[in-house]
C-alpha cells in the first residue's frame, strides 16, 4: 500500500476580515488547517495559537495541508484573486470621480 504524503501551503499576514472565508474555502476543498497562529508584528518571539485579547499588532498565519497539491493550488488562486479584487475595489473608492460639468 502506498504512503500518503501531505502537501502544505502557508499563508501569512491574512486580513482578519477574510480569515473565516479562507477557513471555509479550505474545508470545502478537502484541506485541513494544521496551524493557525497570531504572530506579533513587533516581537518575533510572541506567537499564540489562539486569538489574543487585543489582536491589534498581530498578523494571522495559516498552515493548510492536503493529500493533493491541486487543492492547495486552487486555494492559493482563490485567495490571490480575492486579495486583488479587494485591492481593486479599494482603489476605486479612493480615486476621485472625474465629472465633466457643463454649465
């Protein structure tokens, strides 16, 4: 019988507003969350495996695993597309509207 080898994908500095979405997508695509950690942006020695009382100043990192690399590649693609869509929409909000007024 063949040996099952897990593949891994680590995503760092995830926005806290999309962590739940990413966890749901991982679960829907046959992936496991091996590690979820809150790492201090100011002190590399401070790492929690639970959300700290005051999570400002922490980045959220996830380590995902799957038996098939294709699932992890798909999750990476979806995550990158979501980030680029959010960035695009934020740039649209910040860009002033150019209106041609004729009086």
